C-alpha cells in the first residue's frame, strides 16, 4: 500500500513539474514571440526613451508625413500559407525598387517614416512590407528573421513577376528587418537583387534574446537560451538557432551596407561588426557616434542620406 502511494505521489509530482515547465515555456513564447497586434500596430504608439524623447516632435512629424503619402495595398501568400500585406509607393514606373522590412513589433510607417521617404526622394519606388504577425499580415508568431527571410524572398518573387525580370532591387531593413534581409541571402538571392542595406541588425536571434532577458530581467543567458529555443519550437514551430545574419552575409554575393549607432543599447554595435567580419569583401560598415537603436538617420540625417545615396547609386549603376 505504501509503495502504491509513493508511486502515485511521484506521478503527481512529475505531472505538476511538467505542467509548470510547459506553463513557463508558453509564458516565454508569449513574451518573446507572440504578436497580439492591437495597439502594437498603431504607428503613433512609439516607445520613447532618453535617447529618443528629445526627438519626439520630429518623429511624430515624420510619421504624419508618411501617412500623407499615397500607396497601393498589395498582398502575397507566404510559403506556409499566411496572407502577407505591404504598401507600394510608386515614384516612377520602371525605377529601381527598394523593399523595406521593419523591426521587431514595429510598423512600416513608424520604422521607415524617414527612410522610405528618403528613398523616394532619391527617385526609387518603395515597397514597405508588413512583416508576418504585424498589421494586415497574418500569423501571430514573430520568428526573429528565421521564417521572415523566406517571406523576403517571396516579396522579391512578387516584385519580379509584377515589374519584370529587368527590375533592379535593393533589400532594406532596420533592426529585426535588417537581420531578415541578411538571412535571406543564405538561401540565395535572385539576380534582380543588387544589394542589401541593413541598419542595426542583430547577428543571432538566440544572442539578442539572451541579452534582453539578462539585461532587463536578470535571467542567466544559458537559461534563456534553453527556454527560448524550446518555446520557439513548441509553440511557433521554428528552430531559433538554425541561422544567423552572419551566415547570410557570408553567403551573400552582392554588396552590403551595414549601418549602426555607436550608442545602441538594444542591439550593441559589435553585433554588426561580427556580421561584417563574415564577408569583408562584400560588406561596407559605417557607424554613427551618439546614435541609439535605429535612430542614426535622426542623429545625422545629412551623413545618413549621403552614405545611402552613394551606396544605391553604386549598386543600381
């Protein structure tokens, strides 16, 4: 009788521990990977910090100016059956196309309010993608570039079919969007893609999650790595550590422009240095003193525009 009681007690403890572990993993999924949409998709829902607060008026003014531009709603189907949405801004028929990918829980109008308008002023057509789990795009799981890179290639395929095989394309990304376009190169880029411009990319999805969890929640990196990998696989159906931006850069056969703020407190600038070292022959890396995450354009607009225009002139020549 005592033996039977011990077995029942042991089984109960095991079941409770398993339930607690699964609950913890699901909480990790919700915190890191799940996109609830809602206010997150409000272009004016900007999270300010001490680096961006002094620029609040300029940021809101740029978002408002982006809203005033006319665009065409476009849609494609993802490789795994999601409906993906984008905003196409045409400056001139037949002009080179820049396909822009926003950051983690960002929006096109928020993250590219300055950059997209800059590209249009240079004379390029612009397609601003709403990444999976954002805006009108389907899904609820953000995969830190792992699945998004395949969406990137699908958008390139859409552009080639719509605008023709002679279309010249540059892939442009900021933050997670920058990692997305770099990872896309690992799968091989169509010949129409002439270059990549990546602003403040993180190299490894695992490493950036480890950093944020350690910095904000004081969770040891090895614990974060285990739980994040498991949560990603169980609830979002992808392998978090299966690819890095450096892998993409190493395989890339077109020029890459990396931009990074030297005071980036979210994605430290050494991460883009690691990416650059993977393919020094194809990568040009520039940093902006005093710039935090994703705000190099705001800190020194004149220099940012000059660097970007020179790079685009070169790849589209």
